[in-house]
């Protein structure tokens, strides 16, 4: 025992002289002064609950503050509530786990869960602040220009551009003589479009707002053509696409046409809840062909054509205009949802053309 401790004959505690024991005591002392502080940020995707919990457990173990077994179930329930809360509010919501070492003599980590959300408009404002224009390409959609050209003299055609952005489609149409009413959700985009149209004295009227808002109304039976390019990819569910289509039926005159792009599944593929959540996060909301058909049931719309956007635009845009943006090809082929370099994802962006009966 002498190698480890020395007995004090006065009856006091043993005197420890063992180097290993002393080293352990020193390490304990130093570790009480070591602080862990930081945060993990997760997209609010409810289907990722179990994976997020594993990541948190791994972090705590790495920091030598393993999560107590009795706290795992509590954390799991709280994560589930917060993820669902953020997901319902916005596809851009994130869950922030803030952690910090507790003060000795306690051990472990103190944690806080915070949901932070932003709107689509706020995210696009960030694009304006951080990206070089043009944000959506320099040329109008070839499918749109071909569709408009078949309607006759531009002087007699009024067009509704839903989700007009900064005017990639609106301005070229107006320059050809079409009267264009534009709806745009993002304030900064709407202002840019107004300024550009006024500078050229073009026949453009800009309305700022959300086309799905019940208070967003346009004159009924006013338009010969309505277009929604890269808009439905922001929708949340089939009810919203149904509402959109019903509104377009109100706005179009009899015989008018509606052109919109949307992600559809390929073949018999049936996306599960996690895939749908990730697709919404990626601004690539997808529907099955059956879901689109159900959304159109009972509406005075007759589908004229259904074409793959990538194939049509690549073959019909002017030379040098392809791809429209550096991100377009990956996004339009579903690779923002399924990042596979050497395989084809089971979804694709398609042009749907309908006529109002």
C-alpha cells in the first residue's frame, strides 16, 4: 500500500502518492475548466427525427458528455414537436440545438432547442444580396414564347405572369406588345420589375402578393394566357395546386390557355413522406401524375400537352442560352432532391399546357 498511499498516524485521510491516481485527479481538475459550447443546425424535416437524435448522441459522446439514457426519450419527444412545428410554419425552418457545459460539480451539457423560420420572400432577398444577376436567366422560357405566338396579334392578347420574379418572362413579352399583368411575392423582385417596365414604358402592371392568398383577386375572364414558371415547386400540397388551378380558371377567359411547370414523378414511383419533405426544402415540391389529375378534376381545364422542361428548353432556347442558370439543370432533373451524378432521379420538371373550356 505504501506505493500508493501513506498512512497518517494522526488518523487523517490517507496520503496518496501513486502517480496514476494523482494524474487522474489532475485530469479531473483540468476537465472541470474545459467548456463545450456551440450549436447544431438541422432543417426542420420531421422524417429525419431518428437521424438527428443519433447525431446529437454522437456529438455528446465525442465531447465526453454522453446523453443519459433517461433523457433520450425526453429529447426525442421534444425534437419531434419542434421539427413538426417548424415544418408546418415554413419549408425553410431550421431547428437550432444550442449546448453548453454545466458548471461543476454538475456534469453534462445544458441544451436549448430553438426553431427559426424565414419566408420564401426573405430567402429570395438573400439571393439578391449574395448572388450576381440575372438570378433566373437572361432569356424567357422558350415554351412560353411559342405558346404566346400561337394566340395571334399581341395587341389583342393579355397575359398573366404568376411569380414573375424580376421579369425574365414579363419584360420580353411586353416588348413584343403583349399587355402583361405580373404577380410577384417577393417585394424586392416586384420593385425591380416595376422599375424596369417603367424605364422602357412597357405595358406591364405589377401586383405584389401571394397568388394563393384568398384576398389576391384579379379581374375574372381577363386573360388569354396565364403562366406560372418555377412557381408550383414552392407549393406545400395538392390542395394548394388545386386552389391555384381554380383561380387560374377564374382569371382566364373561355378558350384561354394556362402554362405551368411542375415536378412530376416518373413511372410508378410513389414518394414517401421524407422524400416529399426534402423536396419542399429544395423548392422542388413533387406530385404524382395521379395527384395532378385529381387536382384538376371538375375544373374547366383540358390538358393539351405534357413535356419535359429540360428537353424542350434545351432544344428551343437560342444558341448560347443553355443552361439558363448554373443551377437549372440539376434542379430541373430532380438532383437537388436526389443528388445522384450517374443515375436518373424518379422525378422531373414538366411543362403542362391546358385550355380553359
